[in-house]
């Protein structure tokens, strides 16, 4: 009897049971993917996608705002069951967390003032200031390749734009869709433009394989359920509808 109890206890440690509701964290400073509206409600592409996945997978989910730098540590420690915040899949992250199937393949770009006349290359941005959100693929990319530039790092996805428009940074790098739909289409972005080449994970490993939902490393049951939910929203057209709604594609 004691042996059976021990085996059962070890099995619980090996594969965490799904909680109800699941605690899912997002960094709501990255519109149009995730942000907080005037009524204090979480809104955005990733929010709607996660809600659709949870519904399709018959999971009860609670999505909450969290600080970007505490999200992955919180997932590892069991504070969160999953994360959705345009998280790219990289080998470094795979070592400590698990991922769902990839649901998008982002393009990355620099943005600068229209009259800046900058050449986007490590040599062209030597001595220039690059604003970036810390701990992101963009941070990893400029850290690795733009060693002659000054890199300013910020905790939120919106802060680099304030540095750019305030004249305290020469360029910012982010997801192209995020730059276009949350900045260039706004009043504050009217004097700015995308600059330099389109970049993907094929151009630099720092940009990763694509974007997925992050899940606790040992929670294989949740990975399977989330993947099943993703498959359903692909098949029924929900994912295509979200892409059209937010990005016109």
C-alpha cells in the first residue's frame, strides 16, 4: 500500500494536473497583440486567440496582465500555467519551458524618423542609440550584431516609442505588425517610417522559429490540449479571421 502511495505521489510531480481555471499571463504593453483598454479590460490579438484556444480545448482560463521580466520565471516556478505574449520559440527558451505549436511567423523591422537618412547595418548605426524592450528577440539581435551602438533597454513594449519620439533614441526595433498597427497609424507615429530590411528567423537565430504559447516544461497534458485547441481554430477559420481583423491578412 505504501509503495502504491509513493508511486502516485511521484506521478503527480512528473506531470502536473490541470488547474481550473488555468492562470495565463500576458504583458499588456504590446498593442495590437495585448494591451489594456480604457475600461481596464485586456484586449488584443493574442487575448482573443487565447480565449478561442481555451474555448476550443474546453479549458477554463484566466488571462491576467503581468510584468514582462517576471513571466518566464513565474511559469518555471508554477505561478502561471501558460504565457501568451508574442513569445518566440528559441533553443534557449526550449531548455527551460515548453511551447505549443507555432501560430505565427513574425517579421521584424527597425523604425526611425522619416528624415533620419540612416543606413541600417552595424556600421551604419555605429554611435547611434537603439531603443528596445529588454529580454526580447529584438534585444538579443541588436546585442549580438550592433556592438558599436548604444542600446537602451526598457521593461515594457511601449516605452521604446517614447524614447524614439522624445529624441532620446535614433531607432527602435520590434515586430513589423506592432510598429505599423500601434505606432505608424497613430498621430505620434506620423513622422516615422519603417527602415532597413525585413528580418525573420531565417536571417538571424535570435528571432527564433515563430510565435507560440509558452507552457510549463513538465505539463505535457496542457501542451496537448492547447495544441488541440489551436488545431480546431485553424480548421474552423477562427485564426484566419483574427489575422484579417487585426492585420488585414
